C-alpha cells in the first residue's frame, strides 16, 4: 500500500484554460454587480475563460465602462434579450443578446458557475 501526499494547503492552482461562468442579476449600482465584475477580472488575469451573463436588472449595465474594458480583454459577455426588451433597451454591440438556453450552456459547459444577485 502506498500513501499519497495531500496537496499543500494554499498551494497555487493552475487555472489557465479553465472556464468560469458568471451570472449577474442586480443593477449596476448594487455592490453585487461590481463584485461580479471583480471576480471576472481576477479570473481573466489568471488566464481563465470567463462567460458573463447579465440578466434582469443587470442588463441596464452592459454599457458600463469597466464591463466593456473586461470585454475588450477577452470576457465573453452575454445579455438577456428578453430583459433588454422588457426594459426598452436597444440591442447594441455592447453584448451578445441571447436567451436562457445560453445560460444553460454556460452552466453545463464551465468548470465553475457563480451568481451575483
């Protein structure tokens, strides 16, 4: 019988190439919106492929400068088409507008999925 060593607590884990799904439903002025963006930014810096979906009140923040900066650095940004329509927002190039099927695909296709409400 051979014993295996347990990983060292706090050891740095290689995240490059992993996939993270982030869903934000709160408005841009809510702390959860900014927290979701900070999590996405930290993951992007570590080489993680990030898929962020804005739903409900978060669709009003897709033109946010910080969010658009993250998009320019590789963030995959989606927004709920129904939520935008319900709030009379124009479909713009700020995000890819999609339905809940995309949320399902993000949940199923990522290594981790987190929500900010």
